[in-house]
C-alpha cells in the first residue's frame, strides 16, 4: 500500500493505480491533458515521488483550487488512465451513494478523503520542514 510520508509520519493512501487516477483526473479534466500546466507543485510530487518542504505551501494552495474545481464535476468524469481517459475504473460506476462529485471520489484505503489526507501531509511538511514522499 502506498503512503504519503513526512519524516516518520505515514499517511496511508491505497494502491498506486488509485492514486494515479486522482492525478490523471486532475491532468485530463483540469489541465487540458498537460500535467503540471496549472498545478506544477502537485505534478512534481506525482512525477518524482517527492516534494520539498519549501514547495509544500504552494502545493496546498494548488490542492485547494483542485478541490474546488473537482467539486463542480460529476463522478462520471473520473479518469482512470490519462492515456485512455474514456476507460472506466475496474469497478465501473458501482460506487458509494455518498460520492456525488469528483472531489469526493478519491478516498484512502481507510475511508478518508484523499484530498484531506494530502492536505494534512503537506501541512506537516511545511510545519516540520521535511519533504513529503510517496512510498
């Protein structure tokens, strides 16, 4: 299972493919298919697997914008794979009734909002001045 890590603190996420879907949804639906065009700090985290603490505050601002914009999109717009945006997730449209938009769509393995967990990890990175890593 993949986690966000800041020093000794781990924030469980879930599978790599599910996290990839989150970033691919951002790329396709919010950045016109060009990863990093509008959210460069988040793109660095995903592509390199690490974000320096001095970039974490910017990433938090980007994430807040992402959350607002995803809230306006229906769950049918989820992207499982940026190379094939029309491909449905393995479970199709069989999702919980509580998921009403793309902001709510991605949840961690323990049922928390992925956006909320990522924001918490970024805030920790800023506070303790340690990089955020995907591990």
